[in-house]
C-alpha cells in the first residue's frame, strides 16, 4: 500500500470519527449538559490512553512541561464546550464549515506569537477564508446567530491549542499529549458538570462510548495520516466530512441543505489547500 493511499485511509478514519462524535453529541444534548458530555468524553479517552500506554511503561507519560499542558488543555476544553454547544444550536454542516477556519486562526496566531512569516500564500488563505466566513454567516443579509459566533470561538480556541501543541511537539510524544489532555480535562469537566448532572440512561451508553472512543480515534487517525502523507493530500480528504455531515443532518435531523454553507466552506478550503501547496512547492525548491 502506497503512503498516499495509507494517508487517505487514515484521514478517512478521522473524518468518520469526527462525524460520529458530532452525531453522538447531538443525541446526548437532548437531555444532558455540555460539560457532562465532555466529562464522559475525556474520561473514556483517558481509559483508552492508559490501556495503550501502560504496556510501554510509565516513562512515555512523563513530561517536564506541565504548565504548558495545563494551559493547552484548558483552552482545548473551552473549544470543545463551544463546539458541542454550537452543535445543539446550528445545523451540523454549518458547525463543520465554520470549523474549517481553524488554519486561518493558526496562521494569524503563529505570526503574532511564534514569529512565523505571513507569506503571500498565507495572505491569500486569510483573504479567501474571511470571504468564505462572510458567505456562510451573511452579515447584513441575515442576523448572525449566536451558535455561529460560538462555533467561531471554538475554532479560535482550537487554533490556540494547536499552537501550544506545536510548542510541545519537540519534547513530548503524541501519546503523552493525549494522556495529559485527558488527565487535566476530566476533573475540570466533572466539576463544571456537577451542578446540572443527569444520571445517564442505558440508552445513552452507546452514544457516550461513541464520543469517547471517537475522540481518541479521530486524533490518532489524524496524526497517522499527517505522518505518512503530505498535508496537501490529507486536507482534501478532511474536506469531505462537510458533504458527509450535510447528508447525515438531512437524513437524521431533517436539516435543510444550504448551498451558501458549502460554497463558503469550499472557499475556506481552497485558501488552505493553496497555501499548503505553495509552501510545499517552495520547500522542495529550497531542498
């Protein structure tokens, strides 16, 4: 199997995992609070990480950078809370479309805090991304919904934690990052969920398992995809979760198909892919 095909298959696993998490969150939101859902999500993910890590020995979980882990995971938990909350307010396709703005936020934050250059291709990505957001939200034509602003906040929080992850990458293994993510987020989510805690029913168990297992497999598949194949190949596969979730929303929840959402997301995606392709080409020419 070629690296390209393996990358596509791993990214397809991530697409299915993210879509499954969204469906599970929508079902659980019928009677369960946002932070209770996240408490189960991170708790189940912690059990999976421990099962994978313990055979390798405790040294794989050690870190010298706990403050950065703590900061990263509080921000990530805020992003997850915004994402789940937005799923309860907006069509699934709209939430996923707005989520594609994360690379735009990453480029801005990397320029501000990591000293990375805003190249011509990145400026083009920002311009297309901003235009795509305007197409999706249509300010001045329609009232901008609270859920859309919350989804944008989720994307921004994800971008901040992505910058922190980039800072952790030289010293901490992916399994270490996943372990501390679950260890830090679980007690915080439980504490925030206690005031509105609802005892889960037997019917909730499959959805809780789906969102917990899906959170682990999504990150694992995404990491493996980017490791074995170029980002320019992986990113187009990731875009396929938008039409997939649009079909799911239409079939399961009778959500109307909105061409503007697809068009806006396509513009955001085009800018991201163009930036990646140009930077990859530049790296090849200088190597």
